């Protein structure tokens, strides 16, 4: 049986609705699907079970206490095991599957049957609107076969998850990596037991790359659909302004000092200001790291 674990966050109704619509269109009808909703105040997201009758929903009131995105991955895996799933797929709310998902599922099914130490991911399109490019690794698009699989979607045989378990409680390291880099940490452990990350090139998935794993603004309230639509509306030059603000913030961030102050990060290959800054924004600031 197939299990699917999805996590959404804040008020991303449009993203998660399309994600779920694509999912239920292309997976077997007896699949177990669980959605974690982290701290969302959006009415549409909180009532999305009315639109997808076979969807199992768990709402997280405080994602920091729940150990963020990674905490939902661990909990979701246990839920899938309880429901007798032997192939488990984790995907993000900005990932839209199609019928080629069958190639991932079949590969994991075979690996489970023959006890192969592998896990599987697709190629992606639509990275930063460059729809002509296919990629898997964030840093090296063309050299994707040499790297880990991006956590926006990957498929595991159950045996693989169990053999690479972090400890008796966790599959993924939710204590040290609650909001990001959990996929890399998992892969680094997996390599040590001679496991393989395999890209199934027949499977090509659309990935919108809309990350939002940051602490929610408790002062924002979205009581109805119209306000939610207004919140999601994109105005002229809005994206350019966001990029400019991000660049201004990065000017004061010294990645070399960040690594000097946090020597345990040296093995993460944070080799430039952007990578180090992204690490700080997704994980470091929650760990009160200095830069």
C-alpha cells in the first residue's frame, strides 16, 4: 500500500489545493494520504477536508514545539506504518505530480520486495520559471546523479526508512534540522550504510519552489476566502521588491564569520554567502546561532 505525507504552512491554500488535486488524480484510490497543516489561520486550508474526502488531516498549533517541517515528516511516517503502507512518499505543498509518479512508486515497490537499500526522486521542471530546464540538485543541475535528492518529493521503501533510522524515535533529525537541510542530513547518514539515492528520469514533476518555513506572524488573521485571496495576490514589482529586500539583508550577513562562530557547520558545504544565509534563515536563527 502507498502512503503520502504532505505538509503545508501558513496560508498557502492555492498551492496545497493544486497539490492535492494532482495527487488524488494520479495515485491509487486505496492510498493513505495525510496532510499536516502548520499554524494556518486560513479558513480555506482549515476546511480543505470538505473538498478531499479521503484526506487525513492533522493541525499543528505550534510548529516550533512540534519541531517544524521535520517533525511532521516523522509523525507522518509513523501514521503510514500504522496504516500498513510499505512505500511512503514525502512531498511539499508546492509539488504537483502527474501520471509519471507511477515510475517512482514502482521503483520503491521493487526495492521493498528485494530489500534494496535505495530511495527515489524525480527530475523537476519549472525551477524559478525556467521550464526548459530539468534539474534535481539545487546547486548542480547538470550533475544531479552525484548528489542527494531534494526533499520536495521523494519516495521510500519502508525497509530503507527503517534501516536508516536516526534513533528509536526519529527517522529524520527534527531536533537539529526542523526547517531545512533535513534531506541532506538523512542522505549523509544513508551513504554511510552504502545506501543509494536514485533519480528516476522517466518521472518529471512540476516544482514551484515556494518555500515558507518560517515562524508565522501571529498578528495576521485571515477570517474568510476573500481576504485570503487578497493576501495571495501578486502586485506589479512585488517579487523584485522582495529580492531587493533579501539582498539588503544579506549585505550585513558574513558567512565566513557564521562558519567561524559555528564550526559544526563546516561539513555542510556552505561555501558562499547565499547558502550560509539560507541555512541561517531556515535553521540557524531558531538555534540562536551567531553570525
